[in-house]
């Protein structure tokens, strides 16, 4: 089973960071790979994904009534 690593890549276009999990072969230059990932970033999709993760989730009224 390959060992996945977590890479935190800074994207200068949108001045934000993205997290990428990858299992890279030993022959790949990690700095070059990270630069290519940052250049290929879809900043609008990244911003939408982060906004969706931050939004409040609705409360289920049935579960809320059982807690009291």
C-alpha cells in the first residue's frame, strides 16, 4: 500500500492554501510538482469549496427535540 503524504500548497494567484494528498514516486521533484499544482489551481472552485465547508449546517428539528 502506498504511503500518502499531505502537502499544503500556497497558491499565489488567489493568495490561499490548498491541501493535496498524494503518493509521489521517488523520481519526482516535489518542488517542481508543487509549483505545477499551484499554477494549475482553479481558484474559483477552491474558494467555493472552502465556503461550503465553512457554512452552517441546518439543525434537524427532530434530533434537536430529543436532546431536551
